[in-house]
C-alpha cells in the first residue's frame, strides 16, 4: 500500500486579526450557486469573491472570500 502526499494549496494569510478567509471548492456551477446564495442572504457581495482558481481536481474550481469581521463578531467569540 502506498501513501501519496496530497497537494498543498497555497492560501495567503488573512490580512489582519479581524479578517477571515472562506474557501469554496467544487464544480463551477456549485460554487457559483453557493456564492449567489450568500449574496441573496446578504452575507457577501458576489463580486467580492476571487476569480475562479484551478484545483488539482478535474472539473473543480476554488474561490476565496476575505471578509473583515465587525467588532461585535469578534466580541461574541
């Protein structure tokens, strides 16, 4: 039995302690549907997500959202 090392995805660190990064990986249609659902729910504007990025998996993409948390979000932790 051989064990292969999974590929490492290079994700830049969030720009500050009050920021988070959300990664969505899946088929292009599934990722777009998720992003537009988050937009309709008022969580994040669709245009604030990164452009589609390739993944090591055929038929899948990655998109990243960097979101700054409000002071009240940080105090609830």
